[in-house]
C-alpha cells in the first residue's frame, strides 16, 4: 500500500487573465489523474520496495498555454510532470 501525503502543492501561474475560473478544476483533475496513474504504476512495478523514506519531490515548472489548451490537456501535463518527478526521485 502506498501512502502519499501532500503537505504543500504550489502552483505558480502567469498570464492567467480570463482563465482564473479554470485553475481549481484543472488542479483537481490533475490530482485525480496523478492518483489514478500512480496506482496503476505502483501495482505494476517495484516502486513499493523502493519508496520508503521519500521526504519531498520537486517538479520543474510546467508551461501551459491556457488560451490553447483544454482543462483536460492542462491537467494531463501537470499530472505527467508530477509522475515524472516521483519516478526520478525513485530512480525508475
């Protein structure tokens, strides 16, 4: 079983004029996608034996163009970045 505690999730958003109402749904969908994909990867890999003792994970900024992206596309980009950051931390 994997227990994941997110103490702080920081989103820095620039040039969001006209899209502020989309931020909360995008962040919520990104978290849901992350959880779904993490569960899939966790059950199919050796992460369980390697995951003990991770204090933090940092992810490089994700560039989003909200003028040209749907909420789903933006959420997917964020979730993928989180998964890649965790995979790098676990050296997968």
